[in-house]
C-alpha cells in the first residue's frame, strides 16, 4: 500500500480530527462520533454539531472518505441496543442521519484495502465462525459481506461478550474487547491485518500485537507502506538519545472476595532530540506488554502478574487467560481448571461452560467434568435441562449429560421453569415438555 491513509480513531465529540479537512489522501474514520465522555467537557449538543461536520466532509469527498459505524452509532440505529452515554434527546436526529435517504448510505461497518481490514472493534475468530455461514453468500469480499450482513442482521452486531459486560460468547466487530483478540489462539485470517479503535489507550503511538493494531489514543495516524504511525509532518526522524524500560501499575480493580485485580505494564521510554530544534528533547513512552495479577486489601501481591486477562473473583474463583487459552484459579493462585480451553464462561446455573477444539461442554466449579466437550454448542442449564446443537440441529440434555431429546429441531426457545420449551421444525412451531428421561 503506497498511498497514505489518514486514520481517525474514536471521536466522541472531540475535534482532533480536523486536520483531516486539509489532508489530500484517503481518510478512514473508525466510528464512535457521538456520546462524549463527561471528563472531556464536551456537551451532547457540541458532539452533535461536530458529527454533522464529519458527515458533511464525507458527503463532499465520497471517493476518499470512509465513515465506519461504532457501537455508539449502533444504538442510534435502534435504541434497543442502547449503551452508555446514549442521548435520548438526540436519538431522532441522529437516527435520521444514519438511516435517511440522503445520508444513510454514507456509513458502513467495514472497509477492506489490500491486506488491511478497518472496523471499529475488530473481527474475532469466534464471532466470524459463529456468523460466517450467514454472511458468506452476501458478497465476494469480506467488506461486501459484513456491510450487507449489518443491513440484514443488525442484531448480530449488537452482540457483547462478558469482557464488556454482555452475555454473548463473542463480541461483534462493533463491540469486541481488545483482550478477545489478544487472547484468541489464532486470528480469523492470519493474512489480514486489522486496524481498530474502541479500546482507549494512552500510548503515543498505535499499539500492535499479532495482526491487530489499536489506535484509540485520541490522535490521528498515518498508514503508509504497511507501517502505521501517529500523524506527523516531519521530513526526517529525530536523533535517539536513550531508551529506558521499566514496570508500572496500569490499573487496579475494586476488590471482590478480598482480592483486587491489578494490571502491570512493561514500558519503554525513548528520549530523542528534535531534528528541527536541537535544544528540544522529546520524550515518548510506549507500552510493550501488560499482564494481570491479584493483591489483597493491604496491597500485598497474592497472585503474580502473569496472566493476559483475568476476571474478578466470584465465589473464590477467577477465570484467567494465557496465550489465548482460559482456565480457573483459586484465591491462592492455584490452578483449579487447567488453562487449556478456547472459551470458558461461568453461568448463572453454577456451572462452567467450556470450549475445546471447537466443541462445547460443561464443568462443575471444582473442575469436575459434567459434560465432555463434544457439542457444537451447549446452552446454560435452565433447571435440570439445557439445549444442545449438533450439525445445525438442536436437542436437549439433562443435568447428567443424557440426551433426553436427540438433536432434531431447526430452532429452540427458552426453557421455562416447568420444563416447557418451544421448538421449530422448519416454520412449524410446537411446545414440548422435557422430562428427566428420554
């Protein structure tokens, strides 16, 4: 890719994007134009005016400006998807811009250029595999497929994983958390490099890990010749003086069960002499890696910072991830469930859903195997029963893992407290009652 591309990460009413107005090349906005952060001192009305200026910029430059959709636009397509800082007062006006006949066609969820894929939050392998059969027939390229799929199945893009407080197994390209990408064993396509926003960071430069580059640092970035950097008009590099590496705490969660998660980062500090002013020293700090551990309420480290991702303790257990695999530890840091699963979820029924080698099963909180991972999907238990999926068909099992209704239905509903559930064969629906035995 020889041409320069100017990348604009999450705006949220800010005006750092304005140099794009004088940029002669291609410009790609990564979404999230509205819903300003209170700490920025920007009102929803100011964000609305800023948004209209961006839309006008896109309309005036249809061949070189791309406006992607973020999760903070999604809830203005349909307020049923409302998330934080949603402005009910602006819903009608924003909805008209996003869907109206004159401006609705200015927005899309995906842009693909050469080997680069631009979305708001990134396409995870889990979400990709979950929906691929539906969107693959909608176009010849991934850009065509995802943009068409958003028009026909917007609810698929409202899927939020537990990493962002949702209940879906995987976050959508508008909602995926950065840890969902970093913790996957492999990307959905190793030949595609993804450029995303969505997750805020303080790095002065874009942060790249594997095939994902995170850009949401409230700065513009330039992509040229396969390299992405913060937007600068420098003609040559500064003179490097020194490099220092150190560790520091990035954040600490509120304590649960007496332990608080903390994130520790490995930093690199670079000092450079400004090529345009020899008396000026420029200091930049980059985050090289980050790991999670736990401290007690006195700040003593109980569990060493060695995990890529952790969850707050609940009932004495926390799920943790290393290298894209998930497991469970107790409050002493002892491994209760080996870190070997693709996906692992604590469910409200007291069990743990696990995925291994693409198949789903169920464990007890002590690590005891209740159901071997052999199903294409297994739903959380409702009472004594759970739905299962095998080769596109649905059936039911009991709490002992016995298949009380073999997979045979095209769709199933939610199991009621008395064991009744609606099932479908084709378009025909009926209500059946589940019993403990087949």
